[in-house]
C-alpha cells in the first residue's frame, strides 16, 4: 500500500503494469484532503511523456523502486483524458472509477458513494481508499505557548582608583619682630644701670611659624553589591494554525471531496 511517507519517492519513478511491462513515469500525486493519503497518480506516457493519465493507487504497490499498478498497459493508456492542471471534480473521479472498476477489470465494484445495508440506512464510502466508518474526523492545530530562559547579558561589579584635588583651608600662625620702647622708671632703673655706661651689644630672638602638614588615611565609606530583580511584561505571540473544514459536495445523497494535485 502506498502511504504519505512514500510520496517523495513516487514522483518520477517508473510505472509498470500487472505483467511487469513499463507504462511510463509518475508525473503527479493526488492526496485525499481528509486523510492526507495518496489516492491517484498521473502517469506520463508517449514518446516524450507529453500525455498524462490518471491511475488509482488503492491496489498499487512499490516494486523495484517504481510503482506497479494492477492494470495492463493498454487499460492505462486508454483511460479517460482529464486535465491534470487542477483538482479532480467529483464527476471526473466517478468517471475514472467507473472505467477502472468496470466489468472484468481489477477492483471492480470498489467505488460507490453509498451502499444500503439490511436495515435500510445508507453508510458512506471512502473514495480515497479502504472503508473506515460512517464519519470523518476533523482536526485542527492549537497553539501551546510557553517560555524558556536564555542568557541575554552579564553585569559585573568593579572598583578602581581615581585621583582628585581637594582644597582645604587650615589656619597657620607665625611670629614677627616688634620693637618695644619703655621709659626708665624706678621699677626698671636697676636693670638699666646693671651694665657698663657705654657698650656695644646684640640681642637675638628666635622667630617661628606654622606650616600645613598633610596626612592621609583610608576609611570605608559604603558597601556596594549587585542584585537581580525579575520584571514581568506581556509579549504578543502570533502564529498560524491550520484546521480542517468539512463541506458537503454534490447531491444530498452524495458525500466526499476530491484530492488536489501536488
């Protein structure tokens, strides 16, 4: 049985008939839109492969790297000519099934839009392949959005030394010479007359002054550390999701959709 995993290897492969004779090569694969399984292929025939014919895949299988169909070469070449540039219409698909499953052909009687059971109720038929049940499953994609943590950067704490000038005003004092004169009085006459009457003398005093003295000491002034905080904000996420839709195609007693070529 041909499945959706085999699609890539089908295109361009050799198609052989039930006797093993080459018919042509696979041109396109048509999928059932509900199941995603391949249900038709076009076979390129003729000298330059310019003619394409539809062949059902329900009883075909892979053989020697190619595709083998349960029909002879003449049956495939004489199949109804249908435009391969678009989708198969329901009428075209019915016409092809009637041709391939007519009296005396392989798979005869496999295709019908509905069969009436013993209870009188009508059950559907999968036109894309073997029967499943009386309903099709509609599926859709849904978003599941989460978060993941990734590294966006790093921060480090570093200290370094800078030099700056400081102006500090400090009071300083110094001594200056001042000449004082005092008259001779009874209180100081004794000191004044203690020396020779006339002489040469020198008297010396020491002058001092204060100068600024700079001393430096290192003292701690503050503690600095790194910390982290989490900030939460909303971010919109936009993504495409697919879903299946179900529609009624044809008359009230007819259901089913055609595949599209890829």
